[in-house]
C-alpha cells in the first residue's frame, strides 16, 4: 500500500514538475526533499495531508527557483481578476466576454478595465479596478441600473453573464444573446463597426521590427521561457493534476519565421507561450458530428515572457465561449 502511494505521488510530481526538465538541479532538489520525508512517514505515520503540505511548499520553492516574476501590470491584472470575482462574481472564464486593458496612472497605481467585447460593450458596460498600494477599488459603469428581465434588459449584469456562460456551448442559444446584444448596441448608437479596412502597412513594419528586436534581445532559451509560461498558467489558474496532464503546447506548423513567437509588449521584448486545454475529441464524436466535450477551465492560455529576465509581462485566457469563438 505504501509503495502504491509513493509511486502515485512521484508520478504526480513528475507531471507537475515537468517544466523543470531543463533545470535538473531544481527538480532533483524537490524530489530529494520529498524522499527525505518518506522515512518519517513510514515510522511515525505522518498524515497524507502533511505530505501534500510539504509538496505544496516545495512547489512554491521550485516556482521561485525557476524565476517566476511578474511585471507591475501583471500583478495588478491578477489582483483585478480576483477583485472582479469577489465583488461581482465574474469568474475568469466569464471574462471571455470582455477585453482587459491595464493603464499606469500618473498619481501611482494601475487602472485595469474590463469592457464588453464587440457589441457586448454596451449591455455589459465596463468594470474598472484601480490597484494601488496593494488595495483594489472596483466600479461598474452600469452601477445602480435595472438589470432585471434577462436579455430583454438593456443593461446586463452578473445574472445575464451566468446565463450567457451556461448557454455558450449551444450555438443557437449563443446566437440569440449575441443578436440581442447587437440590437441593444444599435438602439443606443454603439453598434460595432464591422466594415473592413486595409491594414496599416506601417503597423506591420513596426510590428515586424519589434518582433526581430525581441528575438535579438533574448537571453533565455525558448525551453526556459516555455517552462515559465507553463508554470504561470498552472499556478495562476490553479489547474489540477488532470487538467495539467491535458495541457498542450500550441505550435504553428504553417509558419517557420525565426521571430514568429516574439513580440514587443508594453515596450518589453517578449516570447509568446501558448497552451491549449481541451477534452479529447473522440473518433465517435467526429463520426456523429458531435461537438467536442468541454470541462472547467478549458480554452486558450497565452503568456508573454520577458526574454531578458523571464518576468511575465502579460497574460490572457480565452475560454472560447464568447463572441464568435
């Protein structure tokens, strides 16, 4: 029985610490520490909870050893995510219906705004979180307005968001609330401009220059930066072992430019780490024309890692349930 528990724990740790494969000294140190705890467990019958408490502590140490650093914008965004859920019940998966932006304030602190995406901007409004001196202040542009009546209301709050989230896996129901959002936006002179325009050639030139500059500034290996991005996703979104086992690194096989995964973000040279988390799409589902199954926290995860110091400069999670996604 003890051997089974030991093997199970080691297997879980192997999955959890796979991002440290390129940093063997860190990984070996964690496993060595756990091994040293095994003998007391045998002799003194230390509880399983105590063993896992040690594991969690060692994981935190490993994360620090791997250089998991946050830019001020990312620290503020993380605080804003938590404040939005605490004050309004808007989870990170629900944030798919919003666009998030961070702005440094002249008087100090950072303002983080969550604005409804596209035609959802009017009914959902904007949630503003000011982060300063470790404290958060949250406001909503529709505060005090009547949100009763479901989608018939012109202002949508948490209840509508919960309904949207629940119905987003059904394309016909999703189309219903998206069409209603478009009607509300148009009635209030806030309809999304869908007219296509030619891309700004200057923008592409500037972006390409930024990508090349980021590549040339690189001091960390891509493997190290992928490890940092993966660890941020796992810890920031509190993924469990089953979810971790399904994380898949996204690679674009259609492009082979050397600077493909590099960007300049907030004037910082960055490397993009992108992971996908989805249920297995079975052959039977494909043959029956069924939709892919979905579980909690599935979707797309993006992390921009500073190529010089490994700091996380920006991150994004898209549950792929909002808009046309």
